[in-house]
C-alpha cells in the first residue's frame, strides 16, 4: 500500500505542476480569471491541466480498488504508467494538440486495466 500512496502523491504533484504551468500561461498571455479562452498557448496548457484532473477522478480510486482487491504493486506500477502517459500527453498537446493520442492512450489503457482489475478482484471476493 505504501507504493500506491507514493504514486498517488506523485500523480497529485504532477497535477499541481500542470496547474502551475497553466497559471503561468494565464499570466503570460493576460488571460484574466474567470476567462478560459485567449492565447492558444494558454488554452493548450489549460486543457492539459483540465484533462488530467478529469482522468484523476477515475484513475486514483481505480488504483486503490485494484490494489486492495488484486495487487498493490501492480496497482502502483499501472499508476506510474498513467503518470508517464500524462507527461507524453502534455508534451504532445503543448506542441500540437493533434498529436496527443499516444499519451492519452497510454493513460487510458492504465485506467482501463485498473478499473477492470479492481472489478474482477472485488467480484472474486464475493464468490
């Protein structure tokens, strides 16, 4: 469980890093709150931050459920895969949003395995 906690904190730190970057782009391009549109550099940074937050809502609970019912080390490993996918996604999205697919797919696949593994583990506990 300790590795899952460490990976959870790493994912949250990554999200904070993405949030700070979006804030810096907001300031750089004069996009005042509550506006969420303006310069495309800001909009790309903002979408990376928002999409990551949207994904964390699924990945973090799924990782803990998977770890509890199946295997905490595998859960942490899949969490690391998700984090790597998010960095790939960010790099691609900031350069050219059309190229974000690989990073998104890496993170999505980690999330799907965590969800399905957690579900299978929970159901097996019932049997």
